């Protein structure tokens, strides 16, 4: 069933391309995130103390998640103006851009 749906979607895309239908261009949040990879953000392996010392105090520290089982470590999240830093316990695992502008597809600010 999945293959049939995929074939139909691919076929429709090829048909639209062949018919010369103009595409509607939008900026994806993912594209901006790739461009922002060069930003100075906390990197994997930094501790909470190192992040706070180098980047200052976060705008907010979101509620921790997980920690209910050994396979589910505590995940902490700190919000900065342009990104959120994710920690496993107290070590950075990732920094992610969070706010999509009006012309971007992706998570909107709340």
C-alpha cells in the first residue's frame, strides 16, 4: 500500500513538472538551519556550566523531560533568542534554531 501511494505521488510530481506548472517557492526552516550551522552556538559535549559561562544565562529553562527509566535519561532544554540547547542530563546533545519567520515552513514561535 505504501509503495502504491508513493508511486502515485511521484507520478503526479513528474506529470506536474512535465506539464510546466510553475512551482511555488517557500523557504524551509531546514534551509535556514543549515545556513545557521556556522553560527556561534553551544556544541555537542559542552556542559551546562560551560554553556552558561560562554553564552550567558538562557531566556528560560524549560521543564525537564524523561528520566523515568534508564533508557530515558533526563533531557533539559534552554531557550536562547535564536535557538534551543538540548542537554542529556547536563551535557549538550544539540542546538537547534526554533523560530520560523512568516515566509518559512517550520515551527512558529509561541
